[in-house]
C-alpha cells in the first residue's frame, strides 16, 4: 500500500476520533487546561511510527523531512520533539498539532479496559484534581454506558492500516524517526507525490 494511501487512512481514523472525542468532551465537561503541556513532557510517552506517518509525510512534502531526521538522530531528550515548551513550569504547546499522534489524541479523553473488563477513563492528575466533579461524573457515566473512545479499539484500527508499523511501539522520538525513515525510504526510488493533485 502506498504512503499516500496509508496517510489518508490514518487521517480518516483521526477524523473519526475527533468526532468521538468532541462528543465525549461535550457530554463529560472535561477539557484540557489551556497551555498545559504536562503530559507532553513525560519521558515515558510511547507511540507507533504509523500514527506519525501523516506528520512525516507533511514534512516530506514541505522539504523538511531530512533536516528533521538529522535533529532526531542527534537529540538525547526523551521529550517529544514536536512539543515546544513556553516556560519552565510545564506550559507549552504542540508545534504541529494538526499532525499529532494517536496517543496525543486519546490521552485524557479515552478509556482503557481494566483487568475486570470495565472501562476506566485514562486522564491526568491535573484533570482529576482540577475538574474533580466532572471527572467523577464522567467515570460513573462510563460505567452506565456513556460512549467514550477506547485505546485498544483505536490501536486495533490503526494496526489494520499497516500491521507492521502499527504494531511497533517505541519511545515517541524513536517513533517519529521511524516514520520519517519510512517516508524517505519509500520515495528514495519513486517520484515525489504530485502536490497539485493533493491540493485539489
């Protein structure tokens, strides 16, 4: 399957999630704190290269893929390269929000299945403590059937797009690096995509 086809399928999955997340946010009243980048600074964020394929393809189309790959090869930080801190107190933003990964889209507004098979909202301490009433109400509503995006369901759908790239889970910067390498290797001996066609 071509890179462009896989990118379109991943973007379609992201669009589906955006609709679900928006509905859950509206129903639950839970929202991220503006300017908060706490979860993005975690050194433990892991992702699959496939969820960053649209990001890598976007950089390739804009002539930034090779330069960014060099930066990733030289970086020793565990913090996501795309995250841009604005201060030393966990404030910041995603520098490429439109192309953020699946993990970034799920965390805070999706659930995991616990060992008993029940859905548990996976969100941060800041939301749990700062929006306690909404968090508790949403957690209870989920047990009564409130629809919430589910991590495993979305990662299973991602895997169906590309089983190999979707099943590799790496520290986020290694996932970014692999996504870029996938795009650059794909086009090493193929003509670059027709930008005019993509703009139509």
